[in-house]
C-alpha cells in the first residue's frame, strides 16, 4: 500500500513544457501557434530546465536548429528573433558541393578550392566565410541526383563586410564548397 501511495503521489510530479505542433525548420520564426503544451515527468529539475516550460510566452523566436513534430522544445534550440543587420551574399555552388541538408537557418562554412588548371599544385582550399547563417537555399529540381548549380544565400554580419571583396575574388578563382556545421 505504501508503494502504491508513492506511485500515486509521483503521478502529479509532471511539468508542462512546449513541444512542436509540426516540423519546424532551423531559421524559422516561431510563436505560440507552432507549439503545444505537453505534460512530462523528468527525473530531475535540472533535466526539466533543458526545455521551455509552457508557462513561458513564445513570440517571434528564431530556431537555431530544426525541431521535429512532437519533439520537446529545447532551450538550446532558441535564438534571437532579430539577429541584427546582415549583408546577403548569393553564392552559386555546384549542387554536389553543398550538402542536401543545408537549408535556411543552417550554419555553414564557405570554402574555395583552387582551379587546378590555373593554380599551382601546392594551392590549398581556403575558408572564406566561417560559421555564417544561410538565409535561403532553394533546392535543385532533382532530389535524386543533384546536377547543375544551386544558389545559396548566406548572411554576413556587418562586421564581416571588410572581408567580402577578398572572399568574392577568391571564389571567382576556384570552386565554392559549402560545409554544414552541427
């Protein structure tokens, strides 16, 4: 009977946290309409602190990573709704030189590999942008076998503007490759 009463008492030890109503993509701005409250029992208060309580108002919050339908909303996935002014830089990238998982909100590095026909054999790839956010990344027409080029638009912080001219000149002399972080 004592065990039964303890089990019954623990049944009320739940916390209401937000979960995604449907799949939410990285970089998207979410609000309360995108979420649903879910009662969850955590093994410790520290575990519960990793997730956003449904008593917390959510408006114009940007996701730093994708959150799947039904997934609890982790605090670590949330970012500022307004990252500040950005300089949008369009890049034309061979479809097979960008991971298919790259989408708006992804954090990427942009590399340029020298053209072997015009560069010395000792030339190495150069990272021209590090940890920049993708503003837009339309998918190519074919999802089976990527062909042609894909436009990737990255957003540079205004503090990176001084490196833009050199990065674009470097890109003109080689092949652009995108690598995704996280």
